[in-house]
């Protein structure tokens, strides 16, 4: 028997319905915020992620699925969504002519070669959105508000953890301060952190291995290295969030793993005891330098991504109602070929008139058709009998009260409309 690959899963039955519900909520809220749906390919040139996510990132160093295709091209299965969107934004020239800001969202599978565990897999789905074209703090506030309100609509109580890395000058000053601080203590940190010291010392603060170390906890804080402009921008963002009534807390240790962030960084954190560090349901931030770094125009942008799987798991743990429809409107029953022909026609008619309609496809006995209708929780049964059909009548049975009525076949749609 061929089995699924490690770190992957199938989605079917009730789980598929839950996922569909979450996606529907996302679609609806994105529509309100005026973000349009977008898809990019599952695989891209490896160079895209090496340049955007960064050579020194854990994702690129240890987690990407890289392979050569039959034409010897270096291909990578996308580990995150922003790089592909930005590549497409540049390639399709989505800028200029008053097209900005470009506001898009995606719900797509991502691939990372990670150690599979609950809430962490090798193929997982992310919902993410990008707001390209504005450097104003109001766009950061909007992205945080969209993330926050999505969780709220899904019934998950979350906190926004917020920080700023400042502009380039502030970030460079901070970087220097970190190198100076970590250098004398570097032997006490993990091998990865040693490598990060000169390449990207901000990443040390993100380290999963050393996260509990006092050395990390007492490290210099971004907030103390901000220049005046960056400080004011951060205050303005907080003012906008206050106006939107979004509760947040400032976490000066928050830096986020990817190379391309500047100014705002934030994470959305749940409160599920058994989740531990996996309570980080999603994260995002501003990436003003990325579009230019990928040979596009110099253009500011901000975005967010959350794990769909982890979000669904959180909803399950919290006992949230997924609003799953678990019944159908009508089940059509028949006993012979002539009645089956009427069933075929009625099925089509009812479905086109908006009813969820089902019938038997296996030529089962009536007794088993009743069982089948119950399995689908059908609200009504339509029982076709030649004797009734001669008078253009069908029997409609309320499957809850078990009451039956003879209805003229031409009045069936109106009758069901009234009842359902
Ligand atoms: P990141 O792109 O690493 O900032 O991750 C954003 C969100 O995606 C996380 O908060 C998780 O909810 C989710 N996520 C990241 N990696 C995985 C994974 N391997 N399996 C499941 N969800 C993940």
C-alpha cells in the first residue's frame, strides 16, 4: 500500500467542511477590506527565495524543498507566500497608473522540511495578505486590523504583539549594538547563533534553541535605537490601532525571522495552554526593501501570514462552532425505471432552483433509500409512485414530523420554497 509522505495529511469529511468554513470567513472579510484573491505557482526559481527570505534564514538553510527539474533548472517549492506575490507584482507590472495600493490575499499550500509534530507539518496551508504601495502607518494598522478581526470572526481570542525595527539607520545602529553585546557571550549560545552573529545578529533573538537564555532576554532592545522619525512612526501606528480599538502589547524582543522586515513587526498570539510556543498563530510586518531587492521599483509594502491548520486546531481546542451544514433539503425516492426517469428530471429542476437535492444511484430497495436519506439528514423526502405520477402528483414527506402530503409536481418548487 502506498501511504502519504511524512509531514503531509489528507483533508476530507468533517475536516474538509471545517476548512471550507474558515476559508469562507476569510474570503468574506477580505472582500470587506477590499483585498482581491491571488494565486502564484507552487514552485519558483530557487533564487527567488535565496534572495528574498535570505541565505542565512533557517527556512532557506534547512527547510526548503529544492530540486533540479528535467531541464536542470533549480526549483524550490515555495516555503512562504510573500516572495511569489512580489515576483508576480514586478513581473506583471502591477504598479503605476494609479493602481496602488495593490491589496491581495492568498490561501495556498507552503512546503518546509520541518520535524513534523502537532501544528507543524511539511505541507501546510497559509492564509496571507499583502498591502503594496503605501508607507503610511495607516496601512500597517489596516493589515494588523485585518489579521486581528479575522481571528475575532473565527471565534479565537488573540493578542497582537507589536514591535518596530525602525528604518535602515535605526536597524543598522541596533545591529551594531547587538554584535557588541553578543560577541563576549557568543560561546554560551548555539552553533547557529555563532553563525548569525555577523551575518544577521537580529536572528539570534529569534533562536528557538536559546530562546530561554538570560543572554537573549537581557539583550539591547530595538526601541532604544530608533531615530526620531522611526519613533514617531511607531507612535502614530499605536494611535491608529487605539482608534480601531485593537488591543496590542509591545514586545521589544520580537524581531521575526525573515531578512526583509523593517519598521513594524507583529505576531498574533493565541491563548491555548497545550499549544505552548505554537500559540503564535501568524505573523507579519513591513518589508519596504524587498521589491527593489528583487529588481522591481522602490516601493513600500506590509503583509501578514497565518497557518490555516494551526488556526483550525486552535478553534477545535476552544470548542468553536464551525457552522457546518450537515443536512440536505430533499431526497428523491423511486421504485422502478419510469419513476427513476422522473427523478432524473426533478433532481435537475430542484437543484437549479437552489435546493440541495439527492437521490439513489444504486437501485436500492425503498427501505435502504430511507436509510440513505437519513444518513444525509434530509429534511424532506419526495416519494415517486407511478399511480400518483399519472395525476401529476408526488408524495412529499416531512422527515422530522413524518407527515405526508400529495403535491402537484408543477407546484413542487413553490411548496418546498414555502416549507424550507
Ligand atoms: P512564518 O511564515 O514562519 O512566519 O509562519 C506564519 C504562520 O504559519 C505560523 O504562525 C504558523 O501558524 C504557520 N506555520 C509555519 N510553519 C508551519 C508548519 N511547518 N506547519 C504548520 N503551520 C506552520
